[in-house]
């Protein structure tokens, strides 16, 4: 049954081609790599740091290189011997005011480096938008994507610009927005853009088109629209999702225009795990119809076997993968990745030689095994909670969300983590299974904070006897940082002792010898 919910199988004809995937750590790129490998291609992946790639199960099957889009020389080296390059990098969650120029500069560097390296085909995944003479008439982020597409089309290297609207799949930002709004709000009142038209596409079908784009008989230089073939409204997406979940929801659009870049983004971020930095451009996109203008793609790439998935089927596929813990990538990895900086991590009580405020807790159990304890540690946060007063965490999450932080945004997988994963407002900075978990805070606060949890075995990890060490660490920046620490300090006495006790108690209820 699950077979139909995985990526479409493609058997490439031109398996001698070497493929470079940029943005391989992102939502689409992380799923495209295994699809290309299954098709028979030789795949190279690129990142500014190799550690970002090592977290993926396919790492040992690819050639991994370090390169930076701002460095022409490193890009030429990364593209050496490459036949097809996928350009899957964008600044959707970037609040920087110059992101448009940065994206244009990166596109120009890629085009020049690809020409120098003799690349035969560029494939760029862009957004679906109405055809307008003036790009300035589009939203800021959509016009930037359109400009990048034009730069690549006008370059010396043939470029396929695949233009897609909302991607529906487990872990996608758009799907998480729809899911949380529909499941949390019985009455959904949103911007007038809810009545605008949209033609979404399932991530399985998007990956199919992307994979087939590397297998064409001859290079192609043109934009191509891709969609599911059925037109909905944004409001329809939430109603139909609710129907698939057996929920009754009323969705109403306001009859007047709002400043969508701010209000719609805030509206989304308050009720979903998606932060305002990413919700804002997604809110902007609601101001435009996103419908395919033609089906020219069929001239070059036939529809997948069994046809394209409509929106309800894509929802069912996404829910199946989420329920079966098969979510290899999520929106968060494309939004923001915090580099590992182990030299700045709290490795000892005198971290970095700086004054660090700490809350340390240590418990020992003669009946709990280290593996039982680790199962609870690795499952912390998200739907599993923090084993301490939930309302306190909820209040802190709301406060963080109001000031533009990530808040309690959940996690990719309910039971397992990898380095780089998001856990609510934390980032997994270090993971040493089954012993050490270091979470680094991304909340908006004047300082840097970590939560460290260790399962220290008395002997074998599957034999009873373990010490649980928990430490909350905070390095303040300025007077505001000091004020914050002492303001929350009284609550630590309520949260962290209960947290340590309840984690150990929950571990005692886990079955033993779980491998």
C-alpha cells in the first residue's frame, strides 16, 4: 500500500549523465537526490559545508562537494564534469532587504560557471504566477524568482524553468500551514486572497517532472508550467483537507484587501508552526492566482503512469507518510539551518571561558536501562511535550512567536532526530545516540541558550543502571540578557526538576531491549 505514496519510479535512458543537485539539504533537494539515484544517474551534491549533507541516508551514495554560490571558482570546481545541474536554492525565508540582488547575483554566477564547465542543461524550480509584463507587479519574492528564471533562460546554457504552485507533501511549508489551520480552527477567517485560484501539485509529481528533466534527449531552453490539472481556491485546499480528516470547517475570506505581506504572514504564523519570516512570502503569494497557463510540458515529458494526483490524493499521500514516520525532509531545513559550531557548544562547565548561567539536574536509576532513557530523550518536544507544565511552554512559545521567533513549531519525526532537525524553538546541534543530545535555542532572546541531556550507562546500554544528566545553559548578551535570565529563573524551579523526574519516570515505562 505504501508503494503508491513514495516517489514515482523513473528509469532513465541517459544514465551516463552526471547530475549536480544544489540545495540538496532543502525540502525538494533532499527528496530529489534519492529519486535521481533510483533512476540510475550519477549524483553529486553541493553544500557550503559537508556536515549539512552527512545527515541524509543517501550521503554514501553520492559525491559530495563544498562550494558557495558567491564564489565563482568554487562553483566552477563543483560543476566540473557535470552534465545537468539543478538550481534549487532560494531565499524564501530571508528577511534581508537585499535578498533580490543576492538571488540575481547567485543566478548569474551559476550561469557563468555552468557555461565555463560545459554544463549542457540547467533545471530551475520556480513559482507559478500570472504572466505580467512588469515583474514589479508580482509579490516581492515571486518577482525575484521570475527574475532568476529570466537570467537563466537568457544565459548561454539551456535552462528548463519548471514553474509550480503549492507543493503538497508531508513536511512542506504549504501543507503544514493547511494542516494546522484546518485542524486547529473550526472557523477560518483569512485574507481576501483565500478566494484566489491555485493549481497545486503533489511532491511526488513534482519530483517526477524534475527527474525526467535530466533525461531529455536534447537540451531544452524554456519555462514550463506544472500542476495537478485541477484548479481550486486557497479556501478549497483547507476545506478538502478537513474533509479528508473527517472534520467540518467553515472557511471565509474577508471582503476587503489587507497588507498581505504583514497581516497574512502574521495570521499564518500565529496558528501554524511556520514562522513569520517564511509565512510572509507565502502570504504574499495568496494575492495572485497560481494556475498553469498551458500543458506544453506534455510535449517533452508525458504524464506519469496512472496520471497526475489531484489535491485530495496528494493529501492522503502526505498524511500516510506523516503517520508512518516517513518524512525525510521538511520545510524547516529550507527555512533556516544553524551551522554546527561545536567549538561554541557547552562542552564543559566553563564553556568558551565565558560566564554561563546553568540549571543542572542529575538523577540515577537502578531499574531503567540507558536505551529506555534515550528513547524518551530523543522524543522530547513536539507532540510529545517536555514532561513538565505544558502551559508554561505554551506561554513561552506564544511570546516567542509574537516577536517573530519560531515558537512551539513541532518536529519532523516524532521519535527520531538527526543533527540539524528542528524541535520547536530548538535546533539539534549535537546527537550522539544513545547517549547525548544537545539542543540549541533559536528563540528571540538576548543571548544564547542550550538544553543538554545525557544518558550515562552504568554498564551495557540494554542493562539496568543509568544516570540522567540535564543542563539548561544560558550565555547572556548585555543587560537585556541578564534581565531575561533572572526573570525566568523562578520558573526554572518549576520546570526543570519536574522535567528530569518525569523523563526518568517515562523511561521506566518503556519496554526493555528495544533495538
